[in-house]
C-alpha cells in the first residue's frame, strides 16, 4: 500500500489501526499456485490472520481451522464446509458433532489416538449404522515433527494397520508441519524426501494407499532491516522442483499462513509525546507491544521494516536516534530501540509494514484495558473499509459485561 492510502486511513479513522490489503493477499495466493502448479492445492492457515478468511475462501483451495471460534468466523464469512480442514490439538466432541451436522469438512485431522477415538464415536453417532466407504469421514493423520503435535510414525502405521477398528473414518492422508521461518531450502528438500519415504512405506508394507499429503513448508518472510530479501519466485521454483521429484502421486496441499499474510498488512501508530531523558530520546506512540509482535524480535533490538510519515512537511530535519515506546505502563513496551528518525513531531505517523500475520491476534490486548485497535481492509474496487472499530476492553477486565452479551 502506498503512503497516501495509509495517510487517508489515519485521517479518516484515526490511530492505532491495522490496514490489510485484500488485493495483495488474493494475488499472493494466485501467484503461489501459478509457480507451484495448479495441481497443487493451497490451504490458508487462518490463525495467521482471521480477517483474511473470506478472501482466502475465494482465492485458496481451503482453510486450516484450529478452534471453534475460527470455525464460527468461517461460517459467518460463508466459507463452505468442503473448503475447511478442521485441525487443532483439542477438538471437542461438541465441536466435531456441530461440524458434521452442518455437512462436515473437507477433512478432520487427528493429533492423537484419543482424538481418533473421538472422531470415530462422533462419526458413528452422526451416521448411525452406515459404514460404507462413501459415507466415511475423511481424516488426515498428523505426523509429528518431534514436538507435542501429531503422532510418531510407529503410531500412524499402527492406526492404518488397525483401520478396521475405525469403520466410520477414511484415512485419506498425512499432515505434516515442522515450524516457521525456514530459510534453508535444503531443509524443505529433506522433509519432502522423508515424507515421500513414509508414504511409500505405508503403500508397500501396509498395502494402503494414502491419497493426500498436507504439508506446511513454513516459508520464510524477512521482517527486519539488514535481513536478506529473498527472491520469492526463485524460492518457489526451487521448492516446486522438490515437489516434482517426489514419487507420491496423490494430491499435495501446501499449508501457508505467515508467508501469504505477512506482506499484506501495515500498522499505523501516531506520535503522542517526545522527550529526552538521561541522554536518550524517547518517542511515545499511541500503540505499543500489545499490537506489534514480529517473530524473531528480541528486546526491541531489531528494526522492523517501517515508514516514517511526517504530518507536515517542514523541510530537512536532522536525523537522530529515538527509542520508540508504546502507551502501556510497563518498561517492556518498547517497539524499537535507537530508530533513526528525522526530527519526529507530535502527530507524525509511524507505519510498521509486513505485519499482516499474527500481530492482530497475538497481542496482549487486555493489558491496561486500552481500546482495541481499528481494523481496516483495502481493495482497489472498494477502497478503505472499516471492519472493526476501536472497541473497549475494560468491561472484559472487571466483569461488568453481562455473560449474555458475550
């Protein structure tokens, strides 16, 4: 988004505000599919930014949904069940039955034997005595990468070997995700070779053909000044070569969240105070760390990609280093230390870019009972749209909001 759009957003709606470019998000999904091949599916991990759910339903092949709240967002956005992969480590029977009762999902993931038992019980309850393959509930077995998520290979094999114990479930494939911000392509190649071997082993040794693989590559996004800006097209083409080398001939779905959403958002905050104390310049803004959360930031030492937008042009200003702090009453509320700024003044704007993933939901929003930031979307066709105003949080922090209002 250009400066004029962001300036207009600040003038019309105030600060602090997030602005999400839906056109850019839509285009990133399309471009990813064009390079990787249209036979590969793209599944948007909506935990990265739920405000992009409706757009992703138009552009992507599916959405990864990990909670009842995310599922409710999808239903309000009109996302069809056939585009939803119901994932997450804690699927409760009530939620599973609700989804099945509304027509089901494209697939349910299973993170454990216990989850598998819940899925079987819910599917049996929903379908009665029908056990035909065409009526079975599609399940992706999550293979662990060495953490609390998913199951080890031995357990996955045992489940498939004992598949007759789950007559209402159809084990359609594997799900695998090992982390985010991977910048070494050799790691992706190694993971795909490993998964190819697991799928081949199941096919040959257990005489069972898994038809789908959902893989989260965790492609990296540079956030800070000084980081190498990768050629995304080159990276995606190399990744496609790895996919093309696989022996697996089933459907491959690539799960992506941060990679798709991060470049599509900007956060606007305004300078509300300036001072010099013990030789240090401090710039206070009306936002803070409850809104700005970059993966890899540590003690505000790194400088995120940003823009400084003076409210008034006043000629050349001398550049000095400023520590940018937010409006929370904690010494930890530092956004950037020693940020070079050309003479900031009250009312100037700071824009933090590449903030379209996670910050909008990962912030400590209830601390100090400050109002939630505004959320705006932008498209060339509709311009700026306010989709959430600056809501108060104080009623949530003293119990004054009645339970029926939630």
